[in-house]
C-alpha cells in the first residue's frame, strides 16, 4: 500500500488548526475545568470515528448522494449548534448575575466547598449558576457536534480518498488513515486543553464570562451558516 502520508498529515494538521464547532466546544469545556475539556475532546474524536466507519461501510456515500438525508443531517447539526449557542448565552447571563453576588463575598465563601466536593468525586463541576456539568455531558457535546457535522462526513469521502493507493483496498486504507486522523486530533486537542487550562488560571471570572458570551454568538453564527449552505 503506497499512501501519501506526508501530504495527508499536512492536510489533517491544517484542518485542525482552522477553528470549527468542535474547537469551540472543547475550549468552552476546558474553560470550566480541564477534565471537562478532555472529555469533550474524546467525544469529538469519537464522533469522527462514526464518520470514519460510515465511510468504510459506504454509508456516508449513500447519505451525501441523497439530498434528503444530507439536508436532514445538515439541519440537525445546525440546530444543535444554535442550541449550544443559546445555552452559552444563558450561561453567560447566569455568570453575570453570579458575578454581582460574588462582590458581596458570599459566592467566594461557597466556592472552596464546591471545589473540594468536585475534587473528591471527580465527576461533576459546578458552574457559576450552580448548574452541574458532568464529564459525560461534555463528552456527549463533543460527540454530537462532530456526528452532526456534515463537513466531517465530506472529509472522509472527498478529501481523504485523494491520498490513498487506488490499487489497494480502499476501505482498509480509509480506515487506517481515519485512525491516524483521529490520533492526531487527540494529541492536538489535549495540547489545546492544556493551554486553555493555563489561560483559565490567568484570566479572571469576568474574562470567562465574556468568552461564554462570545462563544455563544459564534455557535449561533456557525449554526446559521451551516443551515444556509447549499
């Protein structure tokens, strides 16, 4: 099997460097807690595995050739991104309200107890609004973001096949290159989560509230853009 690995890795790295919906989901989760960012990253890559397996089995080709199926996937993905955006905006609003409470000192007194409980359980983290976010929830957000992303399916069907040896087994090569893509993504996302975790300790709650607001509008904007594409 003769595969252009250098060219493929270059395209893969470039694709990850261009921010998309999965970038927003992972960074937003990492801003809450690094463990949540790692869970969202693994979920996003698990979503890519679904597209990879579908491409190997030929299901993605059927979906992209069917106008109805592709439209359903596209609109579902757009609706989910808009949903995440609305949630982020509501979270920013709750953080603003909690910020005014923090000025009285009551919230700061309560935070150590929450942090201790979180460290002991390792399962949930409490946001400024008191809403619990689990690792499972972050994983699911990352997973659904990529599963419902039609561009991920198109990558495995249109971009990836350009780097395979057409004299060999195409499903096997797509599977192996897909695994390489997922592995590169895992490394990239974990590095990004580490950077986001460092920034989280540098910037205060006010900056994190603004990021929540910005990410919310970005989610909505991307969702509208996905729905509007032909």
